[in-house]
């Protein structure tokens, strides 16, 4: 049986899975530019509490978002074991601090379920879907919701 390449409803989707605390999240791997080890960030005055600061990435200033703090959890106590996932969303590049990268997942788009309606809090705007892989619940991050407000387009 051949797949119709114009049918995007059940096409393959590759996600990069990572851990923040005891929870697993993922992002579209096409948004990931690189994965790098933790390096201390230079803080910025008046930045939101979830922005750790900026680092120099080959001559470019890269803001670092602590995903744990952004999702309303305790900030990550960054060590050499943590990683920064460098991501691109339209014209903005940012680094997301996470505990560890765990997997590259290949799923069908139909494997991703929408988040439940009862999750109408602020953090639910960060989650675009949920999937179960080997009895693990993995949340799919809406990268646009994670960006600092100054980087978000008006809705």
C-alpha cells in the first residue's frame, strides 16, 4: 500500500524529546538547530524571571529560556549535565535550557492528541498536543508560546 504524499493528516512527524524535571516534552525536530552543553548566561536587567540571560553563539547573542521556570515549575539548577536546545521560530533564535535530551521520535501526526479542554490555565498555551510512547506521556511544546513576550507576534 502506498501513501499519498499530499495527505498530511497521517504523515510522519519527527520530534526531539527531552526532560524537564520528571516530565517529558518534545518539539518538532525541524525547529532544532543544535544541542549544546550548558554554559553560564549573562543576565539582562528587567528580563522575565524565566530568561536566564544571553550567551554568545558564534558571534550571535542568543537568549536562554529556562523551560522549567517558563512552565511555572522551579528553575533548573544548571550544571554541566544540562543542555541548551537551540531552536529557530520564524526569525527568532533562542536557547531552551532543559535537564536532558532523551529521544528522537518518529510518529504519525494522528498519534498526537490535543490537550484536554480542562487545562485552560496559562501553561496550557505552551502545549499543542500529547502523545504516548512506550507508556510515557510526552507533551508537544508550542514553541511560539514559550518565547518571551517581546518575541511573540500579536495574535
